[in-house]
C-alpha cells in the first residue's frame, strides 16, 4: 500500500517531465527553424531597362526579410559591367525599421541588391557579382522594366539626331528633373532649351547627340546669354557614359556664374575641374557668340568669338589645354541647361536659351 502511494506521484512526475521535455524540443525546433530562415530581398520599385550611365537617375525600392542589425543594402546597375549605386562614394543603402529600403539608381539593363555585413566594401565596378557567402548575406537580381518611356524622344537639329532627356540627373550639387517638353526646334531650325516651373517644381532641358564623332572641331552658335540668371547653367560638353577612368572624357564650354552674381560668366574646362590648371574663366559679353572646341591628340583648343562665325576676328577668349586631354571613345556631345544647387540667389524665373547652330568639322 505504501509502495503504491509512492509510485503514483512518481508516475505523475515522470509524465510531467516527459511532457516538458517534448515541449522543450518542440520549441527548440521552432526556434532553430526560425533562426535558420534564410534572409531574402525583394524589389517593389524597378527602374526601366534603358541606356545606362552616370547622369541618369531613377528611384528604386524594396524590402528585406531576415536582416540583422548593422546589415545594409548595396545596389548595382549593369551597363556593360556592374556599377555600384548610387555613387562609389555613397555605396550603402540603409534598411529602415520596417525592413524597407529606398534609393536612387543610375539606369542600366539589370539591377542587383546585396544584403551585406558591416565589413563589406563594394568595388566601384565589377564584371560579375559576388556569390552569397561571407559578407554577402543575400543577393537578388532583376531585369529592368520594359516600357515605352525607356525609349528617348529624339529631335533633329543642325542635320543631326539628338536624344532628349526625360529622367532626372544630379549636376551642380542638385538633383535636377528634366522634361522632354523643354527642348524643341523652331521654324528656323534653331534649338530651344528651357527651364520651366510647373506646380512649384522646376524642370530642365538636355539633348544628347545620338552618335560619337571623335577628334575634330565642334562649333556652337549661341544667342545672347549674358543675362542668364546666376543659378542657371548652360553646358556644352563631351561625355562618355561608360568611361569613368578618363573622367568620362568630359570637356566643357560652360556659360554660368555658378550662383554668384559677381563672378565671371563663362569657362573652358578639361575635367577634372578641381585641378586649377584645367579651368579658364572669362566674361562672355552680350550678343550672339560662337564657341568652338578643336580636339586633337594630346590637345583641346577652345575659343569664343563675337558673332556667328567660328573664325571671326573678335576673339573673346581662347585657350589650349595640353595635359589631361582624353582620347576618343564612346563620348558624345551634350547640351544641358540646368539649375546650380548652391546658388546664393535661387532661380527666380523661367529660363530659355537658343542655340542657332551646331557644326562638326573632322
């Protein structure tokens, strides 16, 4: 009898112990499965698939599942090779508390998002994306969206085809919006570029020559822009979207006061501009002016003359650069009217410039 009294609680205790053990293993199993859940990335906003390059930006966004504290997103866009986004100086995108991420990205044919550990340091460009493992926790690649908007509008000017920008671009310390309604040719064949305000927002204008011309003389006949507002910039320049190593083969004729009403209003530049010897500033007077660039191996000769003839006698400024001059590649001519972001006096009114003629001589 005493033995039976002793045995009954022991059986009960054993049952409770066994039940607790089962619960422990069940909970441990759930925890293990939860801990082992692989982090993943998804896209909620995918930019268009179109011609890539450093001067085209579009929004991109998504969400991460299973990210840990300190991990970040690194974005890449494919334009020939993979380019880290949005810039090599700002390669990381923060994951928000709700697990979403947003950024701006330069356009390409494909887009990639990497979930990475804090120690990961992305390269500026890479031929093939890294595999998952180590500091790369997760990877997602998507094709760019196919749409009619990805195909640029074109216009004819001076016997050439030009593509009209319709996506935003960061220039002059400001993310400028562009509209293809701001570039057109009139009955005389002259090109008009405009900065216009709509519902409180400014939109700018840019056209890009559809072909690369290489060495030769580039001539631009521009109507009077001496009274251009200090915050407005007219830039006529070469640009190779795929070649970062030679400063994108950029050489500029720029009409701008860079936001300072008291400064000179024109300059010749061989990039990078922060090298003092690469910039020549001067004052462009009122009236029509002809600007030219003679590009040869090892030298870039700039000249601005009064009137509409490239060889006119009234030379306003001229300079020949012999160092840092790029060789030809995939560059093309861009004509860009945009807003400088650090102006002492913000843009007050709409701006319009007229380029009467573009000419190329081999």
